[in-house]
C-alpha cells in the first residue's frame, strides 16, 4: 500500500518531531542547553532595539541588544529591507561608538572618547568646553538670530525678491528619518537658508 505524503503533511510531521525532540532534550537537561548563560551566551536576558546606522545615507538597519541599559551587541538587522542583515566594515564597527574592549582584560567598557554633552570652542580658544543642553540651544538660537539679521537679503542685484541668508548653512545627519528631514527643511527654508544638505556619504 502506498502512502501519499503532502508537502504540508511532511512539514507538520517534521515540526512535531522537532518539538518532541526539543521537549525531550529540555526535560533531560541536555548538556546542549546547560550553558553558563552569564558568560557563554552573551545575548541572554537582553532586550532588542532596532536602529539605523549613523554613518552614511545607506540607512542600513541594525539590532542593538541591551541589558540593564548597557549595549551588549550590535549586528545587522536581517529583517531590514535595505541591508538584509549585512553591514559594511564601518557599520559593523558601530558598536565601538558606545563601548570598547580593553586590551588587557578584554572587558567591555563605555568608550571614554564618546561625547555625551554639547561642546563649544570659544573664539580664540584652543580647548573645547562642555556646556549644558539648554545653554547650547540658547547660544545656537542667539547666533542664528544675530547672523540672520546681519546677513538677510530681501532682493538680489536685479531687484528680484529672494528673502534669504547665505551666511548660515544646515547639514543634517544620516540618522534623521524622512519626517525629521522634512521638518528640518521646512524650518530652515522659513529662516531663508539656501545652503541645506544632508550628510549622505561615508
Ligand atoms: S556606513 Fe555601511 S552599514 Fe552604515 S549605512 Fe552606510 S553602507 Fe550601511
């Protein structure tokens, strides 16, 4: 007697066999599952967050695995339509923006060179000074107002109305999404800027 096996039936049977096998392995505490999870499986007890590469306009997607607020791993997002899990060498090194491995103990520590606060270098100064976010925003707003007022052009040499400033430029970053870029463009245009670009090259 011949038995007909459909593709769906085969997959169901294979799935059942696999599940039974897994249940047996787990119930018998197979050595395959007896990992020291703190040291041997680095992604245990992590939460996954998706992110976008900060380096170029490619916009490759990544998965950040975080435990207790610390970045444990960063890898390409296989579900991302642009990169399908792949990262170029620069994107693959993005983990080091946040964390580095010490040469001696191989311990993962926060990158000591990472800037987490706004910095300003005053005219004539050789050093950078850390300032608060509120102070940075107030200073930027004051500079924009002063510069725009001093450089605003209402008409060009032919008498054509232009209402623009050529003394301020805007450069966006590659982590800004489409909506953010739209809002930046609108607000910069409303100030009269014409030099507007987005960081889009490695
Ligand atoms: S730098 Fe590399 S990983 Fe990052 S977006 Fe560009 S191509 Fe993708």
